[in-house]
C-alpha cells in the first residue's frame, strides 16, 4: 500500500516513508528514473500512458530503447517503494493498467499537489472575506517549497513543470500580499514585495502591490519610482504600456487618495500594443504590400490566420512586421497584441510560451489571479 509515502517535487525530487514520528528516505535512483516518478506524481492517482512518459523524459530525442528504459525505471521505483514485495506479487504502489502506469497515492502525499490544493483553498477563503485564514493557509503552502522545483532534473516535462509550479508560487505570494494589505500589514511586506519585484521585474501585479504597500507606508515618492521603472521596462522589453491595474495604482498615488484594498483589475480596454510606427520606413515595399494584402485583403476574401517572416538576424524582420501591423490594424478593431520575446537580448532570458500567453490574457482583460 502507499500509506506513509510522501513525495517531494518542490525542490530536489525525493520521497520518504513516514512511520509514526520517524521519516525514512527512499532511494529513488538515477535522474531519469526520478523524472519518470515526477511525471507520475504530478497527476497522481491518474494513469500516465507510455508515450507520455517517453515524451516527458526525452522529448523528440528519445532513443530507440526508450520504452525498455521506462520499464527499467518503473521496476526500480517499485523496488524502492515496496522493498519487501515478492517477485510475482503485483505492485500496490505503482500499478500497470491498460490506460498506463498509475502511482497509487493521494494528492496529499505529493507536495506539489498539496501546494496547489492549499493555494486554491486560500483563494476561496479570501473571496469569502477571511484574510487571516487565507494568510495562514498560504504560509503553510509556501513552507512546502525547499528550493527550485524538480531541481537537478532536465527534459521536456521537468522544464515545463518547473515553470508552471514557479508561476503558481509567484501567484501565491501575490495572493498572500493582497490579504496582508487588507489586514493593514503593509509595512511588513514592503521588503518582501521589493524582492519579488526585483526578481520578476515584468510581473505587473507584484509591482502594483509593492506600490500600494509603499504608499500606505508613507512613501509615495518611492511608489512613483517603482511605477516609472516598470513603465520603462515594459516599453523597452515588451513594447507594452502598463496595464489597467498598475495605471490605476499610479493615479491613486498621484491623487494621494486613500489606497483601496487590492482587487482583481477591472476589465481591460481594447488592447493596442503595437510599438510606435517608425518615422521612416525605407525599402521592402514589395514584401510590405504582399503581407498587408494577406492580412487585410482588399477583396471579399478571408485574411490569412498566420503570417511568418523569416530571415537571418539583423535584416529588419521585426521592423517590417511592426510596419505592416500598423498598415493593417484598422482591419482588427478588437485590438492588437504585441510581444518582444527577447530572443536577441542577451542580458535577459527569453520569454517562455507561458509568459507570452499570460501577458496576452491579462491584456485581454483576464484577472491576473485567473491567469
């Protein structure tokens, strides 16, 4: 049985037997075997088919003997979790089913699943107005973290899951700050929010909360400085203006009004995120005309759903794309989205697909907590 087993993904991947007051570590084997366990634990107790295990461990570079290796990893995990199991006795912890392998543990036996459950519980009690209970539950949830999630593991699943869990951790920190601000503990969280904003400078909600905490602590000049730093960074790195929530906070500080309790941003206005048009655009007239016709055809034909511009670095792909977008924007009255993925900015990491999707959803009016 799986009672007494606890699996940790929020840090270095590990597991332990819990018996009364004692904890006995479990040897989970080599890195890829621990990756396989992570894939199974992340959705426990739902089944995981063989192809998903192979894709999660190796991705497109899976060797020919990948499935045989998975069998080896499963056998190794079964020995680790059930050292006294007989050779012919079926595993009661890691079962094979027609739908795939099933790690037969409850969500409360996996720290990442327990973390997500506690954060959602905190969100519910916060909506019900119980901020003290929300803070207590979030403190318990955040205490489960022991470092970078899935530390030391590589591969498609580990990289994607590590990013997903980190985004959930940041959302939990912001949720906690919202409750603490409503409880009047703004001075307690200025330093924490400052560190959160420095580490995630493009995260607008964290910057808004920091501004509110600074303003309530009697430091409006510093709050305005935080806004200006964010405004410049968003413009330079993403070609964006601050979102509605950040702008409202800025206006509140300027008016020196009493700061309202943090809440989900109001619905966004129609997004117009294109960078400013170039004062002069020389050349590429043929390409610009062809692209404009594809995106905003003059005849009663449907526009192309996707246009891709390719070419070597430095030939003006981004400038051409922005120029054509301005030529065609009147045909897209519901708004225009823009993102600089920072692929050519060596001092900053490139944005992930989740980063880009999150920014687009917020620009379209989705509350940050829902993203």
